[in-house]
C-alpha cells in the first residue's frame, strides 16, 4: 500500500500543465515525419531506464507494446548502441536523450547533427519530450504511485 500523498489532488493545476504538455507532444509526434509516437515512447522508456523510475517504465512499456513495438526493441533499449534494431534517426534521438538526461552540455557539432537529423522544430519537440519525461520520473520517484494505476485514468 502506498502511504504517499496523491500529487494530482494536491496540485491539479500544475499536473494538468504537464498533462497538456504530453498532449501537445503526442499531437506533434503524430504529425511529424521523424519524431513518431513510437520514437517518443522509446525516448520515454530510455529516460525512465536511466532514472530507474519503475512507474514510468511500466507505463511506457505498455504504451510501446500498444503501438506495436517488438519485444527485441524493448528489451534491447538499454543496450541500444550494440543492438541492430534501431535506425540511424532513432540512434540519434537516443543519444540526444541520454545526453540531456545526464545533464551534459551540447557542443556545436552534436547540436548541428541533431538539428540536421530532426529539423529545427523537431529538435525543440525532442528536447521538450526529454525534459517532460525527466520531470514525470522525478514526480513518480517522490510520490510512488502504484504500478499500473495509470490504467484507471
């Protein structure tokens, strides 16, 4: 049983802002050529692996399954550099994801490669997506919502 407070009940306006951001990201990735919903879920899973957020791992694994991700791509994500399952675009997105999640600064070469790979709007959307899941990970690690409780929403 979880004895932590319900963060949504305590600050619904703040949490709704994060939910609106998720809706925006989903809408943008639904229409983007490169940043697809599948790639967005891979990014969310990778960040959640790095941050060891059980709740988000559970949720985004389920969502990736619903989008048709293969088991190999899901279990291989933690070692994506050594797995043959990811496109060049996906590898660049995962590299960007890890780089930002670990708090590394972005040098000009990496920035140029990322903009070339995703376009100007795309790199902004990807950066916001990485920021968003890092935020959710931190919220969930503090308040420890019950695994699977997202299914009731």
